[in-house]
């Protein structure tokens, strides 16, 4: 099963980025993860062996069967999560919520 993982990733200064980096080897033991990474966003060298997909290509990959599922990691920080939040409202997937409330994210992404 091919799983697109959309999350902040190291070297982003984010606990969710660190958590996702630690989770990826366990996911890779059971699935074929690929990272959703926007152009120009740096990626830690230790994650360089994972396939990457641009966010703009995710909908087509999901519709065409190149990706079987999407795993979204969401926190309350607009800088790291606004694009993920917008995408998970449009594309089906599993959302991991790392915060009790996302009101700052929603406020900053919509106002």
C-alpha cells in the first residue's frame, strides 16, 4: 500500500516534524511511504531515500491510483500546517491531530 505522508519534516523546528521522522521507519516496514514536500522546502538528509511528491500532484496521484492513502499530521501552527489543513478538507485521508484544538490554525488560514 502506497501512503503519502504530509507533515512538517526535519529540519523544520517542529515536534511534529521530529515525531513524523521517527514514525517513518515503522511505516516503511508495512507500507510504501512517500513524502509530500513542497518545492523549495528543505528535507533532512536522513529522509532523502523516501520518494517525494509535490502537494500539487497529490490529488491526481490519489485519483489515478498512484497513491492508495494519505496520512496528514496536523498541529496548530499556521506556518507548518495551513497547506495540510486545506488539502485534508479536499482530499480523503487519515488525519492525525497533534493538538486538542486547532483554532489558531483555522483562524490564521481563513482570515
